C-alpha cells in the first residue's frame, strides 16, 4: 500500500509538471509579453505576427522622423533635390532644442550629412534644415508629410511638425509606424547610415559633434540593421526597429514603454518570437532546375529549363503553406539562346497568386541546318 501511495504521488507530480510545461509552451506561442501601451510585429510584406492595442492614437515622439525621412527620400527620387546638395542652415533650424548636432546658423552642409544625423542621432536641427530646403518652410514640408500619410492609407496618423516634439494634434499608432518603417527600409541609402554606431559630424570650420546611434539594438541585437527611437514625457519611450536573419526581415514597434530598457527588451522579445516561429520558405531558388522542354528543329531534342528568380513565401516554420505551379508549353522551336524565356513558375497561396518568376533556357540551342536534316535521314535509313 505504501508503494502504491508513493507511485500515485510521483505520477501526480509528473503530470502536474508536464501540464505546466505545456501551458508555458502555449503561452510562448501566443506571442511575447509586452508592457508598453502599444506594440506590433509585422513581416516585411505587412503580415501581422503579433499586436497589442496597435491602433490607439498616441504621440510617437521622434518616430515622427520616419515620415520625415520618407519625404526626404521622395524628394531625392523625384529629382527635386540631391544628396549632394548644399543646405544653408537658417536661424530657426540652428535654434531647435532637443536632440541635435548643433548646426551652425548660416553654415552650409550636405543633404547626405544632414540625413545621416537624423538617422543616427535623431537630430531635430537637421530635420528642420532639410524641411526648409525641400519645401521652403517647415509648414509646407509638414503638409507633404500628411499627404504622404494619406497616400499610404495611414488613417490614424497626423503630423504637426517634422521632429516629433510635443504638439497638440500630432498623433499616430504602432500599426501606422510599422507601415512607415516598412517603406523606409526599401531605400538603400537608409541602411548605409542606420547601422552606424558612432561617428563624428563635421561642421564648417572644422568643429566636430560626436554622434551615437540612439537605437542600441544595431549594436546589441544580431540582425538589427535599422530603427528609430523616440521619447517625450507624454509619449514615453518608443522604438520602431527592423531586423533580418536568413533572408527574413521583420519590423517591430513599441509605443509608450515605461523606460528605455523596456522598449529595447520588448522589441528584442518580438524579434526573438518572429525568428523562432516564422521563416521565409524558399520554394524555388535562382537557377533551380525546373525540368526539360522538347525543342523542335534544334540540334538538341530538349532544353534544360531553370528559374530566373526566387519564389519565397513567409509563414510559420514547418508548415507547407503554398505551392508552385509551372506554366510551360509542350515544346518550343529552335534556335534558343541562354536566358530566353520559355515559361513562368507562379507561387499560389489559398488560391491566390502571390509571386512569379520567369523560366529560361540554361544554354544556347542552335537550329538544325540542311546538313543536320540530311544526316538524320541517312542515319534513320540504316
């Protein structure tokens, strides 16, 4: 009886422990624990992996500068300005408070250097100098920011300035910030600056201001290569950051964290959740062999066909969530050159086409000559 009692107690303990581990695993699969007022985690193509109150209107402090940078890059792409342009700094720009690089009034700086100072150390004075250079006034530039927000479908965002300093009717939300960040990471120049940890900012006359990246994750989180911090008393501590591992990029945003350490931890926790549970599954790689196609009138009877691009689908690890469909004719007429398009491979998810690449010949195939046909006739008659 004593042995039975011991066995029963042991069984109960093991069962309880197993149940506890199962519950913890379930909780982890539900997403990270977030204490910030708002949070969102999205894939590069905008799929929401986790969110908390992500549509509530709140001040976002210097994360406003994500839109400032988008409008600057728009001006560059449209040919209105160049990164090599010289900018003469106004008294208004030089007098901005908050985070800054202490621009010299009437000093002349390159657009590229001002942009870098906004990305690395969140320089308010550089934001204003760029706004005035592009639009003639801060007010005109802010209008372009709101126009851009409308164009992107950001219904829960409104800007009153280009710096994120407190303003009565300026607000956004984590979900809209994620969309803005998703657009920003499409600009190659952004990444040329965003990874910088420390660098000197050069002023006319040789004066130097040291810059340190406000986004600590670019140094302390593997794969994080960009982001924007923010803080005001009203907004509290904010962070929008992006990380990429094994070709999979995600974006995480927190708004209204109680302290700086928490914003970095909770964004890191969201990154960890994404990389532990999701992947970019490669269904067809560049140069992958897709099969053969019959060649009519060629020196070879068939041609090897390969993919001219990559088909990738984002989803949970270990799940088959898409299929590749090959669209190719039964045969094709020679001559063929290496790289000639002979078909398409498309990626289909839930009945919808979500991607496609060309299928091409892997080598040249010459057309048969008169003598080739004559040789075929003679050979066939033997």
